[in-house]
C-alpha cells in the first residue's frame, strides 16, 4: 500500500487476528492443599487411556484389554498404563545419604541414560516390568501413556510384542484462503544482562522488525511481520538473587539493570507490532511449569502499549486461525537429559505423538501439582510447534497420518547465534534471520 | 497378641468380602458388573475381593465398625475405590466432583451424605477429609 508520491511512501504493517489461549496454563483458582503429584498422573492416565481405548480396536481388535493386576501368565492381551523408566544414573536426592559412593560418577555430562535402564508400566492396580526388544528404553521417558500388546512371562515380566502410542492428535483445518504473505518472527535467549548479550546485534533485530532499517524493499518485508514471539530467557538474573536473601544496595543495579535495558528494547518493539513475551528458566518468573506470565511491573515502558502481551510458558495462541503452541525449551531439554534422539526436532515430534508437551513433568521437571487436570495434554494438534533456547535453528514439516501438518521449529539462543526465525503464515515456510556485528 | 483366636479379635466380620451394606446405599452404586463390585481398593481386576476394613481411625483408636457408622463406611469405600483416583490430598467432595466431571458416575449417595453434612448443624468436619488425612 505504498503511496506513490515521490519519496513519501507510507507502508502499513499487516495485521493478523490474534487470540490468546493461555487460560489453561494460568494458575488462578488453584489452591495448594498439600496434595502430591498422584492426582496429575491420574488425570493424565485417565485422559490418555480413553484416547488409546478408542484407537485400540483399529490396532488390534481381537485382543482383550486388561489391567495390570488382571494379567494372567501366558495370556496374550493389551495393557494400558503410564511408563516409568528406571534409571540408575538419575540423580536422586537420597544419593547424599547413601553409604556407598557407588557407580554414580560425580559429574555426568548432559545425559543420565545407562544400558541398565528398563521400563515399567503402571496403572491404578499395579505395575509390571516390560521386557523384550520392542521397546528401547532410550527412546522413552517416564510419564508417557501407551498401550502394549504382549503376555506375562513366568518371571512376572510382561514381554512386549508391540506397542501403541496415541499418535498426533486430530488437527483443526488451517485456513487456506490467505493469499498474502504474513510473517511471524521468533526469537529466544536474548539474555540481556549477561556478557553474551550484544546490544548492537539485538538493536539490529529490533530495527529490522520495526522497519527502521534498510530501503523501501527491506521495509516492505518488515511490514509483513505481524507478530513477534520472544520465547524465554530474555534476561538473565543471576540465580544467587533467587535465594530469598536481601539484596545489598550495591547489588541492586545488577538486579534492575537487565530488566530496564530489556524494557527499553521492548518499548521500541511494542510501539511497532504485537509482541508476545514468554518466561524462560532464567527469567524472573516461577520455576515450575507452567511458568506464569512475567509481571507487567517489570516492563514499565512496554506494558503501557496494548501490543505488549506477557504470556505463560507453555504458550498457546492463534493467529488468523493458525494454531501455535510453544515453550521456552525446558520440556525438550529435560527429554534430552533422559532419552536419546537424533536431533531436538525428533524430541518435539515425540511429544506430539505422545500428545503431551512435557511428559517428564513432574518426575524430573518441576510442575504444579494439579488436582483436576493435566494442562500439558495436547488435545488438538497445533499447526506450528516451537521450542526456544536451543543450540541451533532447525525446522521440519511433520505430516501426520490423518492429514495433520505441523511446522516444528527449534529456535536458537540469540545471544549465542544471532539467529531469529521467520515463519510465513500463508504456507508455513520457515527461514532464519541472521544478524551479525562482525564486519 | 494372645493365643490365636483371631476371629475373636475382629468383633465383626465383613459379610460379603467387601460389598457395602446391602441396604438402600448399595442400590445406587451403579457399577455392578462382574469385575467391578463396589468393593474399592486393590480389588480392581483381582478375581476375588479381599477387603479388610480400615482399622485405625484418625483418633488413633482401633476402629471397629460400630464406632463410625454406616455413613462413614460408605465414605471410606468411596475413598478406597481406585477408579476415582487417589484420595489423599483432595477433599471427598472435591474428589466426587472431579469424578463426576470425568464422567465416572460416582455413587450419588456419597454426595448426598457429604452435602447433607455440609448443611447439617452437627457436621463433623473430619468427614470431608479422606480416610488417611493426617495419617500419611
């Protein structure tokens, strides 16, 4: 929509219809009454079991479905339950009390897997060890619900012949009538407040997105960016400040400077386009998932604009009827510690197939002890699934058996890579935006 | 323990291995299919229902049937039923509402007892908490 007067072109930024769907992640009415995590596991099992039970007749229609306690030796059947992976190298708080300094090494690199890991299936009635070569423990984690077909052996294990995961959830059709390109920009791991943060590099990003950079062609591209999503770790508050002790006056600046610096950048951004900011593990937000939105008082400048939206982690929203779900990385990072895959995208695929955003919560990933729901269950497959704070930019278009199409995006840490991601809403194509200040 | 008259120790034995009292209360327990007697507890899937009544009550005294009445018995059976999920850490009424929202059709008489208690003047507040409250 350029005005063709000489030298006076006004470009208008495109708009997209935004709907925030974070309600299920916001902790509002929940009251902690001393409950433990058995309830969230029960809700998860119940929900996933009913989904699996509708899929079992198409999978193996002639086999009976038993409970664990109802297993009979030698009788072929199907059981449905939650997986528990026994890992001897998994750090346990009781290790410091154990008398022997056993096989657990002092410093373990990223992963706690060992060849001795084994899987156990559990339902309300009991648990049974899973045996057999079909289920490789390295591909599974505690907390997912699956159906297994096999029979009980004389040792009391359950020999698995086949297994069924819920698979991708049904997906609402993406609107196909859009003819114009509209872009969503993703960035994560800004880490304002650390040495790794390069203000010039981030300013380049801000200028590009807001349209203050480049000539008319460049500005035309920027005018098509309808939304910016900041997926966590925008600032880095040293964890020493989270201990609850009073902060000495000389350290006050270390606490407030990063926040103020970030607010200055954010104000420039929100003045130009809608921005969603999510908390990450280094942001001043609660530790356990779902992380609650960063408080508006942190952003005195940016929160004055209605384009500023502080979101939960995980974050679920809709833009022009395209469903977006994403996290700041904790769910995938935790999978990386307890299982193996060829890349982060594969972990993301698995969470979609297991229909659960964070299956290791609450086992090894902190989460709120919900009583009447499990908000991380994926009931409807998103069109775009993004994860922030990863090592590198990766993307894949995943196709499901029921014509589902999901764009998986791994957003790299900006402070380390200078890379942001652009997604085209029209065709779900994705490309990287790289900013560098090295000449 | 004196010389083995275990039957005398239990002043009262459960009649049907755990089925709740065959009075008006049991008529409304909806799931009476072959493998799902309203016996509660670890009997899900097991061929026979082996139920002992929960012996120790909140006061610490050995809990015998006469001391807590039929209502509490029905509430405890509801607590112990695995079908509705864990009972610790949730109030009985909340657990009932949750089970109803999940479509599990929890027995209506349990809710009547709990709602009746809420409005009654002699409401014993300990009945809203599950069996194991304060003990675990």
